[in-house]
C-alpha cells in the first residue's frame, strides 16, 4: 500500500472547520437539539473491533432528562447505533460515556484519509469540528460529507490564519463548557468589565461605571461579578486539585 503521507510538504496541508446543521442519525445531535445545549464529544475506534467508544461532556443540567427520553425510543437508539450508554454528574459537569456499533461520521473521515482534530462539539443540534489533511483529500472528504448529509446542511471554511485556528480550538474545548455555566447577564457584565479595564491594575473603571454602561445598580453589578468569578475560580481550583492528585493516584 502506497504511503500517501510520504514527502509531506507543510504547504500541502490544510485545516478545515466544518459545520453540519442536521443531527441526522446522531444520538448526541438529537440530545443537543432538544436540550438547546452544547455537548463536547470525543469518539475513538476500539482496536480489534468495529465498535467505537464515546465520551461526552455538558454543563446543561437538563441533558440527562433528554437522554432518558430518547433512550426510551428504541427505534432512534438503533438508528444511532448506540449499544450501551451511561451518564452521571461530577459536580456541575455531566459526563456521558458509551459504545456505538458503528459511526458513519468517523467512517467518512477514515475512508477519506483525513484526520479529525478532537474533541468536536454539538451545539443546538449542529455538529462543529476541525479536520486536517492534504488538500486534495480534504476536498474529497468534503464532497463525501455533502453527499451523505446533504449539500444544504454542510458549511465549511479553510483556516489559514493561526488566530482563527486558536479560536476554533478554544470553542470546542472544555473552556466552552465552563463558559456555558455563566448566565447571559453574567457574561454581559464580565465582558463589559473586562473591556472597561475593571480587572486591570490599577483599575480603569469601577462597578458604578459598569452599572452606568449597562443601566444597572452597583449592587447588581457586584453580585453578577462575584457569582461569575466564583464559577470560574471553582473550575480552576478543581483543575488544580485534579492535577495535584495526578492521573494515576493509588
């Protein structure tokens, strides 16, 4: 078999961001659409088997309810090739894991000779992800995806700017799950405070200034900032704790 990656020229490589707007035959796509949430997913082929292992994370508390509801629909579970599925909460993060007997999504990637940059996400039913490969293989892959999901459901863009690539990677990382825990008002206050220099040293704005910009009282601004920072710092402290404990603590 010819090694298609021999004499690899970095200029011949490309990275494409793809969005599939239809949750076609996808269990997690349906859950994401019904719960109006973001789900971060990693899927791996089990060597020596046709099965795939799936690990997914979400900060939406109601996702578990929708999982239970969809599991009751046996026809849909069979269509999604789900063999086993479990979930539980670790603090505020929902962890979902299971086994699939087949994964058409990864099958298209493997058959086209490109690489999925994991993890990928479902957001409100749409799948978003990055693929890397030789440009001729990427175009073949995109053609196959459009044929399978329907050309009207597939949107893609090549990422040539490093800044765009970083944004895409961060958007599909665990950081996006942390951001999802913030309320709309908390995000609005934090962004205004950040852009106004509230977190600078020395401060360039005060809570009263932020309140004036958002037509909110100083007390309200203080509450939103404290609640948002508590959520963020909580996740950072947990990460530090897990890191200090080590991956292989006995």
